[in-house]
C-alpha cells in the first residue's frame, strides 16, 4: 500500500483509509462485533494504517469496536474520531461547547483504548460556538498530549481559515467523489493554499459508483440512503449514466468501477486520502486495489470530458440534515 502525508503535518497514512461507520451504523444493520473487528484487522494486514470512526456512530459502539480491533497494533496505525453532536446523537443537534469537547475526548480515549487521539475532528461546525473557541479547546488538548492533530468536517472556507489561525488544521473531511464534485470549486484551492489535507468520505458515492445499486435496489429503514434525495428511485435511474461511464473505463483498464472511482480521487491531489468503507472482506480487498490502479492523463481527460456531459439529479442530504451544513461567512 502506498503512503501519503496529510498536508503540512508530516502525519503519514496509507493512501486509502478505512471508514468504519458502516460496520454498525448508517447503512442498515451492519455486521457483528467479532466480524467487524476481524475486518479491521484484515484491513491492517492489507496495508491500511488510517482508520476513521466517531462517537456518533452507534453512538459509541463504533469507537469501541475500533479500539478493541486496533489495541494490539495501536502504535502502527492512525486513528481519527470526532466530536460535535449533543450526547453523541446526530439527530439531537450540535454541541461543540468546550466542556463537551473535553468530555468527548476523555470518553473516546477510553473507548479507543488509547492514550491519545491521532486526529480529532469537529464533526460539524456548530454555529452557536465560535470556531476559534473550538480550535482553542483542541489546541489545549494537543498541548496536554491527548490529541495529536485537529480536523474539521464539512466546514466552510471562513470556518477553516478562522480555526486554522488558532490551531493548525491538519485535515478537512467532506464528501467528494465523481458523484459530488462541489469541493473542487473553492475548497480544494483553499486547502492547497493552507497546506491542509483532504479526506473524502463517501468516495464511492455511498455505494452508487460501484455499479451495484440501481433503481430497483431496496434500502432498509435504518439505511441513510432511504431518505437521501439523490437515492430516490427516479434519481438513481437518471444518474445511472455516470455508473455506465465508470463501468466502461473499468472494463478498458481491467479493473472494477470502485477501483476506477478511487483511483480518480487519488489522482486529483497527492494530499487526498479517501476512506471507503465496507462490511465485506472481498470488497475491502477490491477497494484497496484502487490505490494500485494508475489512470493516465488521457484517462483523466476522457473521464472529465464525459462526466461534464452528465447532469446529476437529487440533493446529497435530506432536509433534516441540511441544518448541519456550515453556512458561516
């Protein structure tokens, strides 16, 4: 597995990380605890050294799974977790008060079975708490050795700049893929200017870019895609042109659509580290093959030209989640 450096921080991780959320949260019922632990350890055997979790995934159970899985190899991996939701429950609203950040840090350290959090993200920007106050609290945790690096998730450019001025931001984590390219307009140039790395979540378009989802796919009630407008039956059908495009390139490259989608992301910037997730060992191995797939400048130009002719339909968040989009200016 190739390695990458997260921005100007010097923090080295595998070129592809592992997004652990779906092991037990977000996409249906997930898998059993032992199976999840085995899968995380298998990811490490395959070269993954970057694992992403959050107190809100469960809540709390995902961190416990990650902590148990990585305890024997703790010093060989980078663990990222997050704070920012009331009582760790996303639908309760935001809470990034300094005292809450400290509570989350202490609890996460216990659940992760570690003495430090390698990367501590604000899960969503809290408009009721000044971002410099949030950054200042994390700065104190860094000074105490409990946190090594500060990250933001789905933050606006003004929030990124204000936070970075108080405590250097190592990573921004936001959605980015061929299915959602909004970060290219302003976010990526800003990160490059500031020396901040980018960690795309949902790099496979929440599974859509794998080609395994079509208009007939049924989602469980506890699968977040059931409420996402972009995944309505009508929009899945309309958006299938993108899947067809990626599938054609995959066939030419003797690869899978997932590998092409991940290789495309890796080719955008050397400081981008996607974190695909899965509950299946064969799919994990397939995804990691994306790091070895080389797309030539001609391949990338062909993808760009073809993708520009495709109009994608549907919002990426349901109305209830739109309230968490950072609009700070």
